[in-house]
């Protein structure tokens, strides 16, 4: 089992910045993918960005150039730096962990990000 705990959400004005953090604990493998997804009311959960344990990143087109995902493998932590936030970025953001050897995946409890116009 892997436990994920997110932090860093909140309320920010359009154009502002927030940084999300996600700490993984438990049976964390050295070979994994960690990422951030988001879900707005009435919408499906969608990928925001993910990063492999080797540092390869992948972003949704809607956040490219504004969001940066990074990770500290020694701390089993992934970060999402969100700049130039827009009202349409408002959603619950979920941390995701995928154990590549087994394809098992885990979710955090989610953290609310609200961007006011």
C-alpha cells in the first residue's frame, strides 16, 4: 500500500500562484510515476501533469507554460508549481502514484484549488 498526502491548495486570485505538494509513504517503489489530476464539478478527472522517477515530464496542453511538475525522490514528494492561474483551473487536485512493475495505482484525498476572477 502507498499513502499519498497532498497539501498546498487554497484560494487565489487570477494571475496568482500556488504550489501543491504530495508526500508518498508506505511501499513506495523507486520506479514509479507520480502525477497530478484535477476534477471540476460536473467534469471528469483529467491529467494535469506527471513525472517519472527518472524525471521525464508530461503536461496537459491547457497548463503547458504555466505549471511545472517536479519531484524529490529522496523525500518521495512530488510538487506542482502553478503560475498564472485562471478561473478555469478551479478544481479538486488529486495526487496519483503508479507502481510501474505492477501497474497498481493510488490516489490522494484531494486538495481544493479555487481561482477567483
